[in-house]
C-alpha cells in the first residue's frame, strides 16, 4: 500500500506539532485578553489572511477576559 502524503502545512515531527499547538494556545490566550488579531499577526510576521486561517477570530468566543479578577 502507498503511504498517504501528509498535508503540506502540517508538521510531521511530533515535537514541531506540539510547538505549533502551544503557539496556537498562546495566541488564543492573547486574543482572549484583548490583543487585536492584526497586532498579533504583525508581531509574529504573518500575513493577516494566513493568521485568520489558523485563528478564525470571528468563530471564537472572545468576550473580554480579565486575568486579574480570577
């Protein structure tokens, strides 16, 4: 049987995959605390359209979250 080719934008290395997951969690946390998606995409050097593909902000529940009140 022929092996299936992995998706091009998905890392094959398990460590790389884990780092990508951590990055997405940190980005989500920053979005929840009120940082704008446009600011994040420019800070990490990513095109805003690519950023919106990996972090679909419109589909997320981004009600303000105050980390100091917890």
